[in-house]
C-alpha cells in the first residue's frame, strides 16, 4: 500500500476501520506495540495498540484482555 503522506510503499496492517504502518511505532511495552494509525472512515489520527497474547503467561492477565 502506498502511504499518502510519504508517497512510499510500506507495509500497512488493517484492523476493522483502522490501519497503521509497521514502521510507525510510537511506543513499546512488555506485551504490546503502539502504532500511529488512522481511522479509515473519518481520517482521524489514532493510536493502535497491538497486544502479543503469546507474551502474557498468567491466566489473570489473559482474563483482563
């Protein structure tokens, strides 16, 4: 997909009405990465938190998701 802001090809992911570039990381945590993204319907800028469920070992933490 071509990024309209930079005009370059980059790998983008889509979750429901939201998309984000894999190079647009704005934060990392123990079990997640936060990306700068876009609401594709409204074009509003958003933060998209992607949680790596494999990094969460305990049952209490999994129940919180």
